[in-house]
C-alpha cells in the first residue's frame, strides 16, 4: 500500500506487480470496484499481463458483465496461443514471467472450456436479462440501507473520477518513455468505463433499486496496446 500510494517513483515492472497484488487483496475482501481499478492500472502498464486479464474477467463475470468478461478471456486466449506458437512470451523485456511455458497448454484448455460456458450464457440471453450487480460492485450486501448505498456510491465516485486516472503514472519509472502515451490512453479509457459503471450504480433512474441498467460497452480495447 505504501509503495503504490507513496510519492517516490517506482520501476514500471514492480509497480505493475504491486497493483496486481493489491487487486487480489481487494478481490478477497469483496471490494470489486477497487479490484477492477487496480487490474486496469496493471494492464495499462503491462497489457500482456495474463493474471490481470484473468482476474478482471472473473470480477466482471461476478457482477454479470458477461460480454466484457468474455472479451478479456478472448484476449487472454490470444496471448496463450501466441506464446505456444512462438514458444516465447510476448511481454516487455523488463517483465518477470510468472507462468511457465509447460503450463500454457493446460491453461489454454481450461480457458477454452470456460469461454464456451460464457458464450452459452450470453447466447441464451442471460446477459440481457440479468441486472449488473451493483451491490457487489460497491462491496455491499443486498438489503443494506439506502444511506449505506448512497455513501458507498459517493465514495467510489470521488475515488474513481477519470481526472485522477493518470496520477499513478507520475510515480512510475518507465523503461522506455516512448510507450508513455499508450499507457496514458489505456489508463484513461479503462478508468472512464469503470467510472460510468459506478455512476449508473446509484444515480437517479438508474439506481440499483429501481430499474434495469445497460452496462457500458468498450472494455474490449482497454487491455490491448494502443497503436
């Protein structure tokens, strides 16, 4: 926590791992919005991070954002397939590899099964019938009071404002400054999508207690390198 919120600059690889670790901690404590935000930061710094893609996909599925979850899994499958094809990871030279080559075939097989399950759920119309679970997104239990809902929503809105999305980049020591614009673009886009999702979770006619809500589209571009 002190590393990611401190004032001192931190190497890019280490900062990406710190955000990934904190995302896992947030997920374990059912703080879904914060976990997604940290996955977004990791993927902004390292768009080929397999674990961040897998974690964000699971988080999106847990709140019934099935098409967005499926897209992250599709990109993850693409990365696994390219590693198998080229017999080497397509990751930055500064990155420490956490997945062994021999593990990839088994992971790819399990991923394919998972994707087939999600595609069936989407094709059956489940994604359209289900509300986004904004209670889970905001870390609340169903049946909580209106004041708890409003307070949690306000805190998340303030914490995840898009104008704060690039603050973490100032604390990062980049190996190659040429990719700085790409990092900013990925961070800004994913932060905006998360912010819109949070906004709809507690605002007026789109409140979680009142009506069905359309989930924002566009996560699909946020994990890929910007050309």
